[in-house]
C-alpha cells in the first residue's frame, strides 16, 4: 500500500468550512504537520474528482436481507413478501467472514453465498439493489463481520494506552476492535473490499448497475470511539505520546488528537472507496457509512461534500426531538451528495429490545424530518436478529402492516426547498466538543445517537473562539431551539450556514430569544398554530408552486393544528377548522400557490398570498436535482 | 451459555421485548413521542462522572443531561438520586472507566466464554469499587461475598441443564403464547435458542389453556429437539409478579396452586419447592424480627433461620444457590425489579394495526 503523499505528490488540506461574513471565524487549519505520518496514510483519492450526487428517483425504500443466513429455497418468498409490503429495494450486506474461505480467497458463488442468485432474485422481483461491503457491514453477524484470523492477529488490533486490545461486545463474547490505522488491517480490509467489489462488478453487465454501494463501518455506533483511549497502535501514533483529556484546560493537544483521528478515518474510508472503484464499481453510486451520530463526527462533516453518507436513525427511546434534530442536521449536512438512513426494525442480540410499533414510529419521525432514502434493518435475517419485518421463514410479522402503511404514507411527503430557521453548529464546534469530552471513554457516537448534543458532552468552559465557551454556545442554541419549537417555527441545527444572504440563521452574538422572534416574523406565513404549544415539530417545504407543512406530534397529548391563513388543504380537503393530531402521528398540510409575477419589492415574507416572495426573506435550500436511473 | 455458533431465531419484536423486560424492565422500549412524558416520571438510572468534588457530567437515562455540579460523595448518593428522581446511581471518578477498560483489556481473551467474561468483568468492577473509584447505589450484595469461580458456575450450568437436554419457558397471555424461550445444550454451549415462532411451528395448534397445553408442548419438544430437562408454563402476568414479590414461599405456593406449571420438574427444583413452605415460615419469622431491608436478605441471621430448609434441599441435591453464590439471585433480582420502572408493556400492545 503506497502512502497518500507519495501517490498524489501534494500536501493534503482538510476542506474548509464555508463561513459567512460575521459568523464565528475560528476555523482549524489542518496542515501537513497535522496529518498522520506518511507511512500511516492510505492513498487518498483526488479531491478534485467529486462524486456525483447519489440521489435517485424515486426514493430508495430498502429492506435489509441477510441472505446467507436464510434457506435459499425461501429467498423468493422473502423478496416477494418485502415487495408486497411496499419496499422498492433490497439491501444486501456482504459479510466478510462468511465469504472468506481462506486468507485472501473468497466465495461469492456457492449455495447460500451466491451473490448472483440473490441479485437475480431481487431483479426478478423488479426491485432495486443496495449492497454493503463493510468491512463491518451489519451488526448481527458475529465478530464484527471480520474473519477470526484477522480479529486474532495482534498486528490488526486497536490498542489502548497500555497496548491492550480494545474489546467490544460481540455477544456472548468480546472481540478486539481492529485498528483502521494498522497497515496489516488495512491490507486485509482492502483485499476484502477489492474482492467484493469485483464480484459485484461482474454481475452488472447482466443484472444492471447496483443502485447504491455502501462502504465503511457502521452505521451502527461503535462502542469504543474515545479519541484519547484509542487508538494507540504503533501505526496510528508512531512516537506520539498519549494525551490526557484536557476537559476545560488548554485545548490544542486535544484538538490535534481529534484532527489526527479524523484524518485517519477519512484516509481509511477513501482508500476503501478507491479500492471499490478500482475493481469496477462506479464512484457516483458509492456512499460512505459513518458510525454513530454525524453531529459528533468531524469525519462526517468533512466527507459530506464529497460522498453521500449513510447514517443511523436514533432508536425510538431517544425521543422524537432527538430523532428529528439528527435527521434534520444530517439532511442539511448532506445536501450536496445525499444521505441514506438506517431505520430500525428490531435489533441485534446486544441491542435493547424495541417494539415493532415503536420502531415504525421512529421511522415516521425520521421521514417527517426529511429522510428520503432509507433501509429498514432488518427486513429478514435467519439468525441473531430479533424483530425483523419478516420471520426467518419469510412470513410477515405482526408489525409488518405498520411498515406497509408507513411506506404508503411516504408518497405524501414533500421534497423541495426547506423554509426554516437555522442554528449553526459548524465543524469547529464538533471538533472542540470531541476534544473537550468529559464523558470519556464513553462512546461519543452512541451518546450522540441517543440525543446528546456536542455541547452537552464537552466541558462547559471549553473555548470555541475568544469570548465564546461551549456552555454559552450550547445554552444559546438550546434556548433558541426551545423558543422556536414552542412557537411552531420550522427549525434545524445545521453544520454549515447557507451561503444565502437571506437565510434565517442565528448570528453568533444574537440573543436567542431575539432570534426566535426574528425568525418567527420572517417565517410567519409557514408557522401553524399548535395547541398546546410545543406539542408538535414543524417542517416547511416549498415544492413546485406548493407549500407543504409537515407537522409531527412529539408528545403524548392530542394536539390541534391550525394552518397559517386560508387556502390550506389536508389530503385535498380544505382545512377550515383546527385539525386534531394524535400523539406520535404526523400530517401534511398543503397550500397551492397561484402563479404570479414576481414583484420586485423586497422585505415581504413568504405567505399564502405572496408565494413568489418567499425567498426574499426566508432561507431556502434546494434538494439536489434527481437523476433518473 | 450461548456461543458464536448458537442459532438464535423465532422472536418477533413483541415477544423478544416481553421476554427481556420481564427481567430487565429498564430496557423497555418507548415510543419516540413518550420521551417527554417519561422524563417527568420517577425512575431510571443516573450516571455520574466526577473529578474530586466536581461533577463533570450527570446523565439520566430518562432525562438526558441533568444539572448537578457538586459530587456529594458515595455516602450521599441516595440524596443525589432523590434529587433527580433516579432509582439507581452509578458514579465513576474521572479515569476510572479507562482503568476498567485497561484491566479488562489485559485479562480477557477472545475465547473466553460468557461465564468467564462475566466473572472477569465483575472482578474488575469490584476492584475499582473497593479502590473507591466506582460507586453504585443502592447496594444489594454484601461486598465481602467472594465471587464464585468459573468452575463453580460451570458446575451450576451442568446441574441446571445437562448436555443434550432442552429447557423451555412458555408464557401465555390468556389463550395465546405470549413469549417463549426454548434452549438446547450441546457440549459446553447452547446450540439452539428459539423463540415462540419456532415453538409454535414445533408444537402446532394449542387449546389455549396452559394447564393442559403443557403436555402437548413437552411431547412435541421431546419429539423434535431432545429430552426436556425443565419446562415452565404460566401466564406472563403471574411470572411478572412472582419475580417482583418479596413474599417468602410465593414461588412454591404458585407451583402448588398450578398458577405455575413445572413439567418436567427436576429433582432439585421439587426439593426446593417443597422446602419453600419451610423457608416461608422461617422468613416470616425473620421478617418480624428484622424487617425486610435490602441487605437484611443476606444477613447471617437469615442464614441460620434457613438452615432447616437448606438441609432439605442439600440432602436431596447437594446443591444450593445461595450457598454457592453467597446470595440468593432470585431475591436480589426481585429487589432490583421492584425498584425499576414499569416496562410499559401492555398485555396487548399495538404492534398490529
């Protein structure tokens, strides 16, 4: 494996976060000195060769099928049952340890391992195809999907400070986490990706291109991701001394650790992508899996402008607001390249149990928040997964009709320009929070998925920039968010403020309540009246001359929703009185806009009677143009 | 115990949830929109990370991050729990969890089975507790009680489920199988862990009365899976309340009244059930004297009062859980479950539209 600098012959710099005039200006400037030593780098693909947006139409609604764990005679039944429920795609994770026959020798053809037979079954049912290469492609397979010989090879294992293995649960045992910086592990992982990609590419002339290929570990959260605890593998750190968590002390060393960790992860993921591309897969169909929450992943922030990201939706127990917030954040983060979400149906052996109706409810929140393409994990698995949509024999389980209803409901969801207030939490905040973690060595990615924000996990006095601490930043965002939600104003936390000068984004030194009032004034024509206040979350979308309000109940009380003005419809019926919204449910209100000429007066807000003026005072962001298959 | 090769299947979301939350109600699923309502309820666990006298962060399992600035010390954890409506507290000095991971890192091996893994983990936790780095509230098990060795626990496993035999728990909700667990041992590990879907496939249609159906279930399992060492049949609600009761002899009484059917009933269990009556009398006497405090259940007085009952059990089986483990696992479990929040499971949840 050749080092990146040798390959490209130039210095790599992290992509800079666009910063608007007047916004916080602290921006880490990663130089060659901050990068891992050349010998610990993987080849980086050219940063000038951007992947095309992996946005497909219609949206991918996939169910994961662990085909090697099922009897081959049942494959047809399983695929047909999932198609009947309304899924339009099947997601196939390829598990390294199942396909490896001997070191470097892989079997994709025999018996239940036959990828071609499975792909043929999916295509014959008229469904689209998502394939995950991993290396850690799914969390139901034993041993993190990795062959035992690799897990047991000390050269491949991540290390703690005392050079112990980093054990992670793999019920009923524990297994050592591999080191993504280890040359030995990189070699093994790339060998697997190459073989899997080549096997997949060989099928494309016959069965057509795979609609989406996912590489990378996750998106289930890793249970050990503390930047100070791991990774102390010699290939990861060279001669660098370990660093103690700084809490609210001097941050420089901590941030260097986080940037070093981020660079290694990006280099690893890009090497996996490059390997898949070299072996015949199209770069513009590849997405990258991110473990844990994007809100706490600097790697996700830096990769989002280059690759579509695959992210987990939080479990139901995280609550509506956490799911809503994370999906809204992820959708905004991945605006240019798209996102693919993993929603839950059941869980692996080590996951807390989740009832079927609750997992469907969590998916409903994610979809209402803007999730477009998704995979239900699990559609069907033959072993070690509790609560898949289908039983191991392909029979729909009791909660399967709920998925059918949900999939049908997705057709009513709007796509288009978001009309929203924005709370900006850019890369520097994420890096600062990670560096100043006070919950070490608890897994930040998992805590993020459970709804904790970067500011909640970091030391209060951590400086983000001169005069601004983490506590002050978090307090301001939380206050503004509370006020906006109480007033039913569409709001989202975003990583990067829209470059639009008309964006309704909170300025760094703006009083949170003053901002909430300003946003409410600016967006007043897309703000419904919700009773009781705060009982629902609102998203406003403009789409081809229509405006849609997606209103999601987030409490156990029945709420009432009154649209902002006249002319709104609910399922094509005019809304003339407050609409009742059951706990946990969502509704979509629509306002048809009459075609009008654009008046040149400025300062008028979007509204029922002035549709074309909306962009003059509200933030609009376009969904990427969709590409037909 | 299960291994990497154990086949685990046959659980839908509801039946798995029902089974797990019987013994771990804290893991109960909640709908997303119930988050705010749940946060107002008493219960849950408070995780505290502190450094010297300063709390770095306090995270409540129902409420997320909560405001707490001063570490009151391990002796005042109860007050901390009450202040935040928590029923359990786990506190760790900064660096303690890293130390725990390092100790586990140095002691565990990839081939360790679940028993060894659990004991090594408990051993490391106890060390850090003894060193004053980790704190738990409330305490149920006297810290002087030594951990059993892997050999003792393996012997217990051999005793409970001999090689080649099966065990089944079948819980009913009125006329339907609510949840079930069917296991079979092959060698040192379980090779099959099946849920109600597989059990229903094996058994076929049932009459709807577990007091009659148990015979059909037993016959079907013995025909298809192997000899049955233990079968427990009851209503889920019965087991739910028995697991939480502190009434001595409640299990024996339930078996006698056939609210719980055990078939086949192993000799050791028959002896224990018979001894339950004696135990009940002894415990009632003890309860009058000392009350039923948390640690009281493990006091030396109670041991003396139980000698007669233990003698009955030991004479037949040569095996006594409390003597082996140093504590009564069912009693400790009941105390934990009584403190835990309700699992929220309804007899009929709404997984079907």
